[in-house]
C-alpha cells in the first residue's frame, strides 16, 4: 500500500456535475473542504447535490445505522443523548435513512441531500415503499436542531450568456417553506479567499414556497457590463431579514464577451 496519499480540495472548481467522480478516477484518496470564506463555504452544496453525487459514484452494498444511542437538539457537541435502542440496516442507504427519519419522527423533506438523492434515482422519497423486517421499533420524537431554512440549488437558464448579444439569464431557486431570501451575483475563486459581491438582485425579502425566479443581465451594481468570466448566483435563506442563521446555495454562470 503506497504511503503517499492524494488530497483533493473541494471548492468552486469542483461544483460542476461529475467533478468529484473525476477526482476519484484520478486517484484522490482524501477530500478537503475549502473553508477560507467569510460565509459558510460548503455545507449546503456538499450535503445537497454533491453528497447525492458521492452516493452515486461510491455505491454502498450494505448500509448500517447504529441508533442504540442517538442525539437530539444541537448535536453532535451540545445535544442531548437519547437511548433509542435501534439498529437499522439495508441494501439501499436512502431507504435506511428514510426509516431513520421515521424513527425520529422527522419529516422526509427536512433532509436536503435525501431529496437530491431521490431526484437522482438513488432511493425512495419516503417509507411507503420500504419493507421493514425484524423487531418492531418505537418512534421517539427527536427535538430537531435549530437550523436555517433550506434552499435548494438554483438553476440558471441559460447558464452561459453573452454581453455583446445583450443576453440575460433566469435564475430559479426553490424553498420548501416560507422564509426570507437574498439573491446575489458574486465572484469566487480557488486562488483567493475573498468573495467579491457583483450585484444584488434583491435584498432580504419574504418569499413563499416553492420559491421564485430572478433575472440577471450581466451587469454589476453600477449597471456596467461585467468582465467575461465565471460568476455565481448565490441565494441565501434566513428565518428573518435580520437573522444571522443563514443557509445558502449557488449555481455557476459563465459570461462571454
């Protein structure tokens, strides 16, 4: 076994579909999350579509959840231990996770990466099609952690626009419940730790589910055309307009001259 390990950094350059699979095929042994950011850098992206892609790339033959002891509330460091005395196992990891949610009486739509995994065809959307064998379990209503509202990865259509052709892109984002959202265009590079705000499409405002669509015409705060390059539509979601509890999701937009 070789002593040298290849460490790959997950950042903006690996946000495109298939990028993690290419790194694995290239021989990556360990993944490192880029955290040099003034905002939370990866949790939504990595726990959402990227985690679903990881499950597709690295299939599991047999999934096991040790739920003899669980933790409710603000785990894993400030939660309350709970003796649920349950061990779950199965051939489909999404199905096993869905049953675990049932044990904890947590709604199926509360775990974003499972939604992405179901959309990718990796498992069921709930437990209605799941057969549970073995001893009966007794659900225990876990106290959920206090988390920011969910926001799903936005979609830009088209994903590439031309400044000279006067093109715009429509950015659609979805939220499972009413919350406050902020829509921005930013620049983010693997070479520098700073995020550069380019334009605010709308400030924090109350948006109802399922979300909305905003438009960007390739201009900055001053209304001037931006330079050709890669930009990101960043959607932030918060319970109130002034809350510091914020989630975010991004999508890539390429601007041509």
